[in-house]
C-alpha cells in the first residue's frame, strides 16, 4: 500500500472510530482497517464454503463500497469484475486510489446512492451490501434497485443490524433501540459520546425488513442466524434470553435470490 493511501485511510478511520463513534480502542481499529482485506477475505471464504458459492470469474456489484477492501479481494482472489457505488466523497476518493493500486478500472466505481444504481438491468451475478441498509434514505427503493441489477438466479448478500436487539454496533454499546431515537441521543450525551452519527442510522429491524421483502414477487430469501459474541456475566444472560426465548438476534444476514 502506498503511503498516500495509508495516510488517507488513517485520517478517515480516526475520525470515524475516535470522533464519531467515540470508541476507546479506536487506535487498534484504525490499524485493522489498513489491512481490511484480511477481514473481507475471511468473509468471502466463509460464504463460498457455507453456501457453495463460486465467486470466480463473475460480475460483482458492491452497494456501499466503503474504502474498497472488498473490491480488492474480489478482484485479486476471484479474478472477477468488480463494480460499486459509494456516496461519501472521502471514501470514494480512497476507492479510486485502491483501484489504481490494484489494476481495477476506476470507471467501474461511481459516486452514487443505492436508491439509484447507475447500472443496467440484470447485470451482476452477485450484489454485496454490507452494513449499508441501516444508513440509506429509502430501504425499499434500495432493495428494488439491487434486485433490478442482479441477474436471474443471482445472489444479493446483505448484512445489517437488527435494531430489535438492544445493541448499537457502530458505537459498540448496549443501547435503547426499543425507544424513540430522541432517547438514543440523550443516552449518548449521558455517556459523553457524540450523538450526531446516530442521525444517519435507521432503526431497521427484522420485522420491518421482512415486511418489505414479502412485497417482492421475484425473489426468494434465506436468513442466516449466527451466535453473537457480546458481553459476559449478567449481559450474557440477557443476550441468551433474547436469543433463546425471543429469537431476537443482533445481526441480520440474508441471501436473496432473484427468480
């Protein structure tokens, strides 16, 4: 990684982890982001093994491409074409540097929103949308666009928090997601954390997402439930109760197939 790209990554994630999310271990997390391809490699490997996906020589779209780690993994590990959208200017500039460094066509990535994808119908074998739906303005329209752009038989892979579970994954704290957002702002102020980042977050729940998905006649979807690693002691008892008795998990992982 060239020095200019590394500096931009450090600057961006320092602001995100330290200033916006106010995490005490922000330095460790920033360091991890410099090598974010390692995490994305493991995620893609697990998907390939668990669901027998063949990612090789396919056409991939990343909705919310972030700082480009997943794009690099798809191109380098699977010899595939990779495209993406990212609306945030600073992240978009980092993606362009990643593309240049890894011989990816810069024009494949657009500064655009998930609600209006600049690609033709039925263009992609796989669409990846990782921790993005909780930030979009219109979840329904974003899903419509991903469905429109994926090929028949293609897969849309989604990860997003489940805000029925009282945990906020960006701030890494247990959180009153069952209350109106104004109480979330007050809670963060009490904890002496910056509440402004919370404004960008939708409290999307499994129930609210299912309500949207059942209106789509041209898809099938599979939910994947993973045991979380949150807390210990009394907090672990609460987590176990919510999962075992109420079947409420902190994360939503879905694979959508277009009919």
